[in-house]
């Protein structure tokens, strides 16, 4: 206590002598702690809005009582799975997410609410149902993975294995259903073009046209062609879907690239045609005039060809009418005198009658079959105007039947006419895509050729490196052999040096001994001479 008083003695507003024990007074018989009256809290009136800060410090508190029933209805349908969630402030552990599931509830007629499952909604569409099933399959997979982590890798149960197999089968089934839905949407978009082509094919086959034996039959649409067209439409739909474009509807915007190309060509034509002639460029002054002259010449040629075609059609129609009248006269009066054509002198036969229907002249009736055949051949080959008239008549009838068949299919074409511009725009887009793909293919071919050249150069370098490595190996072997030879030579030299060292020491001792002996002899001879 002394330490605490000494410690806090210098602080202000602290009484060191006050007791540190806080006691409550004992209860007496006449005193009670039960609250006898209920306190009522009143909310401030709107008129006291400006006096809140001055008179009531707690005016910002909302004293409205909580509606427990509404809160229960709001949160009772929600199920929160926060078993794997981490709400701590630690930086090391990863924060797992938690899942909230909410069941739908419907308001009954009596004012209550009716709870419902996620899958019992009648207005649930097929796409939402498929998405819900996929979500539930993913939840089951996550639950199985959590169980495997809790029980360990080697502690799988048979029930879990069966559930996992069922979940995988369900996932495969849902993926196949999703692909089927996408294919159905794509096929519905291409149904209009397929139906139009099939209707045209059926109308053409059922019209019962008479073919006048032309050199080549008229081409008919084949099923393979229709299939290829449908495939092209599906491919274009897939490309539009991958690019994020909307499907082809009458209100959809046209493609950007073909629209820009057409607008560019139109603006260029208008600018070259309507631009005033410039002084600096004499060639530009003649370009609009040349374009206008070319267009006017082309229009005059087309008008002349149209007039010629109309004249020929009228002539063919008149010839066909005359031929029919001649046939009717020949069929009704076979013994009547036939009209005489001034350009033929074969008994006065009509040139508009068939050779088998023309009566023969008396001077031309011969009994032999050979002469009859010759006459028939001469008659058939001597009337080119009649043959041309017959061919024109057959061609006219064929064209008339085809036009009637087209008029029969005209209502269907008018119904599908809003779709035709969109189909044409899509075909133009596909053409642009194919052109770009061709350019990309050319670039890829060039890159592949460059890669082949690089690979060839790499192979050449590899061969050169291999040859250098072989030369280095041979040099190492030669150096090893030379090293062994040099080591032998060095050893021989060392031996010789040792021998020389040993021989030199013996020679030195001998020289020293001979020198000493000579000195003694000289001393002896000197002493004798002195004596």
C-alpha cells in the first residue's frame, strides 16, 4: 500500500488516505429495490426539431421498438454455413467464405407467410433450375472435400465414394444439358433459313414442270448444300456469341465492318462525283466525267438489251399463238386445203405443222419405204423456222410454270423478307471473317516457313558443335597420350640426374683425396730440399 501511495502521490485529484473498499449499504425491511413504476420515454415532437441539440442530448437515439415478428420472418429463411469461415484479424491464415441460403416464402390470404423450398417455385425457368442444380452439385463437392480433409486422405467411406460418383455423374449430365440448350438456341436461330430453303425445294418439286429436254438440266438445291448453309449459320452464330454480339433480330444493329466498308465506298463515289474540279490535279477533273459516261453507257446498253428481249418475247408469243391455231385447224379439218407459204414449194404444206401432221402432195407420194424416210428427213430438216418456234414455245411454257411456282411461294418469301437483310449482312461478315482467316493462314504459313529455316540452321549449328566436340575429344586423347610420353621422358631424365649426382660426389671425393696427396708430396719434397 505504501508503494502504491508513494507511486501515485504526485498525481492530481488522488486522495491517498481514502479507503479502497467500496461497500453497499445493507438492505432494511422497509426499503425495496423493485421498481414500482414504469418509466415512459417520449419521442421528441416535430416542433422540437430545432431544440434537440440544446434540450435533449439523446435525441438521436431511435426509441422505436423492434418488431420481432418481422425480424424473425426476415432472417428465419436464411441458413448461414460459416464452418470454414475465418473472421479473425490474422494475416497468415486465409479467410474462407461462408454460404447463405435463403428459402422463398409466400404470403397467404390470411396475412401469414408460407415457407417454401428452393426448388418448389412454379415460376422457376429452365435456365434457373439448371443453375440451381449446378450450384447444389458444387456444394456437395465442397462438402465431400471438407469431409476428406477432416477424416484424412486414406479414410474414405463407401457411402462417400458412392456420393462422389453420383455427383460426378450429375455434373456430366448437367454439362450435357447445358450444351444441348445452347445447341437448341443456335438451331432455332438457323431454322428460318432452313425452312425457307426446304419450302422452295418442295414447291419446285411439286410444281410438275415440263422439261423440254435442254442440253443440261436445271440445278436443284441439294440437301448437302442446305446442310452446309445451316453449318455456316451456326458457325457465324457461335462467332457472334463469342464476340458478345446480340442475336439477329429485325431491330438489331448491322455489323460494323461491312457497314463501314459500304459507307466508305458510297462516300468515295459521292465525293469523286460531286467534288468540284481542282486546278492542281487535271486527272481528278476527268474522273467524275468518265464515271458518269461509263454509267450512262451501261444504262443505255441495258435498255437496248431489255427492248430486244421484249421484242423477242412478243415474237415468240405470236408464233406460239399461230402454231396453236394451225394445230387446231389441222385437228378439226384434216381434208381441208392447207395454207400455202410462199417460201416453201413442197406441195403447199404449212410450215407451222409438224412433219407427221402435214399432208403430202400427189407428186410426192412414193410407195417405197426408203423414199418415205428420205422425204420425212428432208421435211424435218427443211423447216428451221418451225423448229425454232417449237423450242421458243417450250421455253416460254417452262418459264411460265417457273414464274407461277415463284408466285405461289411469294407469300412465304414476303413473310421472311425482314430476315433476308440480316442473313445477307451475316454472310458478308462471314466473308470478311474468312478473308481475315485466309490472311492469318498466310501469316501462319510464313511463320512456319521461318520456323523451318530456323530449325535447319539449328540443325546445322548442332552438327558443327558435334564436330567441334569430337575434335576436342580427339585433342584430349592426344594430349593424354603426349602427357604419358612426357612423363616417361621426365622420369628418365630424373634417373639420369640422380646417377649424375651420385657420380659427381664420387669424383669430388677422388679429386679431394688426390689434391690432399699432392699437397703432402709437395710438403715432403720441400722439407727435403731444405735439408
